[in-house]
C-alpha cells in the first residue's frame, strides 16, 4: 500500500479487514468520482473506528463556505466504513437512518478531519456516529449519527423492511 | 406565524440560487411549479452513486438533496436579504434507490422568525412510496430590524 506509513492501525482488526482495506482505500481515494474529488486520505483504522483527512475544494461551496450537505455525504460514507472494521467479510450496506447536525462551518480548502465510530451491530443493524473537525482551528463542523442495514443483498426479500 | 406563500418569481429565484451554489449545482436541482407547491428534481449523474456495485444513490446525497430542497422552499418565500442556514437534518430511508432522478416535495411545518421546521419527501417512481423522508431544522437570519421582538 502506497501511503500505509501514514495510517494508524488499532489492535484487534481482523486479518480479513486488512485484506478488505486495500480495495476500500483504492475505492475511496482513487476510484469513486465523488470521494476522489474530496481528496480523502485514510489516517486511522481500529475495531469500530475509522478516520480520514480531506480538503473540500471549491466544487462544494455555497458562498464562501462548504455546504453542510458535503459533511452529510462524507460522514455517511465514513460511518459505513467504521462498520466494515467490525465485519469478517466485505458486505454491502444501506443507510437506514441518518442525522446530521451543523454546529460549525468550514471555509473552502480548509483541512478537515472526519472520524466515525461503529458502536455496535445488532441483528444486522449497525449503530454509528461521526464528526467532522477543522484541523487548523479545532472547530467542530458537523456531528452525525446513522444506522445501516448490513448485507443488503444476501438477505431474502421477505426479511427486508 | 402563518407560512408565507410562494413568491411569483420563486422558480427563477431558485434557479439563480442553485446557479450561485456549487453544491446545489452539483446536485443538479431544478424546481417546477405543481399545484400549490414546488416540485424539486435531483438530476442524476454518476457522481451521485454510492456503491457502484449496488448502483443506488448515495444515502448522503439523498439527505443533502432533501436538505437543499428545504432551504430553497424557504428562499422561495422570503425577502432576498434573509439568510437560511441548515441546523439539523434527520433522514429515514424507506426503500432502496435507483440510479435515476429523484423528485421531492417540501412541507413547511413552521416558519418562525428565527427557525423553520420542515419535512421533505423524496421519491423516484411513485410519490406514494417515497425512497426517503427527512425532518429538517433551519436557522433563519433576518436583517436586524426585522429580528426585533
């Protein structure tokens, strides 16, 4: 992995996650149109925890500020990645519920840090929270909570909501 | 406080606001009049896909679209010098989405002096079976004279 020296790894991550990680990082950092644009770089993975740094450029502004919707999008993804750190194999995931609060605002090109925690997975429902912080000022920009359905395709249709 | 009606130039106002915002333009939002309300459209592009295997809209993209619609629905009703800032959005995803346009309708529950509370439904095939519904809180910042008690 090209930038693995910059990433911290917590203890207890499953060997399978380490295998998933390469594909995941490639997806987030270079393959996915949106996240490539946001310049996401992984900084930390632990069991139930994932952190990324990024710089949101002028593509997502509303006036001088980065529109809050960007953090909704980012945290949704990073929270889902925090779920993966608890999985034994890569599984598809669907957002069931997502709440974002905007206690702050970030200027375009601000260096930001986004962290997500997966608190628990119960009956294929994962419970997560996340936050975005301006790395220069330390200001809290966005807070989020989300639940995800884990394994959207493997389940028979009857068991879905 | 009664909810003010849509202004006559609401559609052009919204178009101008979308054009001025990189974020709203990225979502490709278009508003059209429908009966007594506005119908909002997310113009689908590949950028809006979450997981390329599932080929569904990204959950966060849906949420930001519904939030943007709520902001625009207020902008379509108030004076131009009033600022509208998102405070909180809570979205429930009822069913999976497709790689297609999404439509949305906003319901204003309360538009006060300093805060607004709205609901926004987003659907793709059938309005009666929405893909997602969001509860949105917005901060309304009026010019100081209008903000007096």
